[in-house]
C-alpha cells in the first residue's frame, strides 16, 4: 500500500471515529430529584458522599422479593385504573420506541446500592420565559441518590430534539406533585434536591388569599434537602385526602381485602413506595396521606377536604 493510500485510510478512520463519538444530536441533561415517599423512614440511609438515599423497594420488594418496576415507561399507561397520560403527554420525539423502553431490564434493575433504580419519572423542557410551552419530554429513571438517568440506568438524560440552551425543566412523578425550575442552562447540574436551587411558584396569583411561595417542594427532615410532595395517588396534580376527587379513594380500592393487610405491586396508593399498599397498621399509606394533607402549610385548620394543595407548574398551552 502506498504512503498516500495509508494517509487516506488514516483520515477516513479518524473522521469516522470523530463522527461516531461526537455527533449525537440534541443535549444531555444532568438532573437530580428526591421523591418524598421513598425517603420516609429510610433508616437514615446515606450515599457514599453523605446524601440521603431513597428506598428501592419497588425494584426488590422486602415483602415478596420481586421486582415491580415496569420495563417500559408507565406515563402513557393506566396504572391501577389511574390514567397517567392525562398529565404526562409527550411532545416531540419523546415517545419514540427506543426512548420509552429499557433494552436490558435485567442489567438496569440488577444494580444495587447508591445507583439502584427507584422508579420512573417524567421530564418536560419548557421554553425559556414561555412556561406554558413544552418543547421536549422524556420518561426516564431516578436512582436512590436522586440522580435522574436515561434508560441504561446510568447516563445523563438525552433529549435528541432539544436545541435551546436555556429553558425551564419540570419534573413529575406518578404519585407526587411535580416541580418546575426557573430558567437553567444545559451545562449545569439541575438539582431539585438543593434548597438553594430556584424553582417556580404561583405566589399569590391563585387568589383565595393563599400564598404559594416556597411551597413548590417539601423540605425534607434530613439536612434541608428538597423533595417532591408525595400523595397524588390519582395523578390530578393535587393532594387531597377526603372526597370528592380525592386521593384516598385510590388507596382504598387498592388495599388488600383478603386478609394479609397489604397489596404488593406497582400501585398509585403506595405513599411510601415500600412496594405495598396498606390501609391500617404502622405507617400505613392512608394515614401518611392524611397527615400530608392536613399538615400542609396553607391548611392551618386541617380541613380533610382542603382543595388547594396543588402542583406548582403552569398549565400547558
Ligand atoms: Ca448516582
Ligand atoms: Ca390527587
Ligand atoms: Ca406503602
């Protein structure tokens, strides 16, 4: 082979490797979030760097030893009679088949420790300064230490059709209230667990004499970390204990009627995400919901049917 042909081959090889390594479209975002339910009574478990760890009981149930996490995105499905797609419609190519199904669930759900998978979450990207406008979505996974990851269980979340470099990020979970950031840039860690991280709130704009400032997330008992509010069993973006249109009814129908006292599985009424729905006994899911609803800061008289404990994300246009 002549010297010029060798150079040509090298050039082709170099350009091919550059293409295969660097030509991914869109952007990857580094996100963190805590789900309150999965931190309740977590035995003060902490990660190697001292952060609270959520329980991963849906991945390995302490009651049955089984995995209840679905291998495909639950946010366009009906989970225990609750249609999750009402609040979590995909925009753009977020619904593409390779972006909604885990290709190797045994591998992804086989990881234990800090990076074990807790559940699926739903992420929306909204136009900077135009918060009603959803421009990209992904369903993805959250690890015990709060890292939100892609469907390989470890990579930052890929948004193939995202070209904007500044935007709002909203993150939702199927039985928690979601939250939306102020404008962020794609290079930075988007950390909803940090008390310093600025998030959107409705302030006094909802009327009723209510001020929603600083109530977009719950302050966790452990070192002031922020979590999503647990208890939205019927996924209507509101936490409500007593009828009508309440969350307790969901847990009521999911409870065990055969005598064991708990129902194992992937259920909306599992407040503490311990892989079972319980209606009586210690730390049962219905009493956790009741305490949540009655102790909300804007409900000082502890009304059981308080109707204004809401998710603070603007409605989509
Ligand atoms: Ca991690
Ligand atoms: Ca609700
Ligand atoms: Ca439970």
